[in-house]
């Protein structure tokens, strides 16, 4: 006897939005935040581009993993992971480099990805089939996107987390999706 699927957890960015349309804009905004936080224009444009290239070359083999499992989020899968990994690489090379906590959220706000055309219809079909839909969000940025209101009001809850959730930690949300 098989188990019935009752919940669907969707990663928000890329699944519901067209991240590819804001890829370059996000990376540029993230880089600008790094430069603002550091004196003398550090990191340099050349260092940033080299770090991005290094991360891209290591991907998809390199990526976020959980307990030794194969990479579930390649390091260059989207601009959000890529920027964070490039910044971490620069920090390892220059321990005095400041990585502002706000870099991600500021860049995200400056590079809002548009909704995919089929999101509302897909979510409504899932609801029609009796499934509960949860969203995994990197940060609490659903307000930036404008949660798909009519669908969200029908019992869907955002699963809130931070970048750790993408690494495989539990998805955090209101209530337990397993119940």
C-alpha cells in the first residue's frame, strides 16, 4: 500500500520566478554591497570576477551538501548561491574582507525576479487535487515578491528559512508539514 502525497514543498526562487532574467543584476548589486562595506574599493572587480569564475568552474561538483550526500544545490546554480560562494572564497583569501549581512537582501531587493507565467495555474491545480503547498524561502523575502495572494489565502504557508535550509537543514515554517 503506497503513501498518498499530501504536501508539496517548492523552492521559491527559480521555481516560481524567472531568476535567469536577474542573474547579472543580482551579482552586480551584491558586488556593490561588498565594495561599500570595504575600504579602498575592495574587492576589486578583477578579484570578484575571478572568484565567480572559480566557483563556476567547480560547479556542479561543488555545492551545498548535507551529511556527505551529493550536492543538491550546485555552487553556480543561481546568482544567490554563486554570489555567496564567491564572497566566501574572497573572504578566505583576505580575512579582513567584510561580508555584510545585508548584501544578500539588498541585492535581492535590487534584482527582483519576475513571476513565471504558469505559477498561479500550477498552484491552483495542486490545491484542486487536495495538496498543501509550502514554499521554501531563502530569507523572508516573500513580501518583496508579493506572495501569490489568492493562492496563499487558501491555506498555503511559506516555509521560512535562511540559506541553511538550502543546505539540507529542516525547512522552517508555521506548523509541521508532515501533519
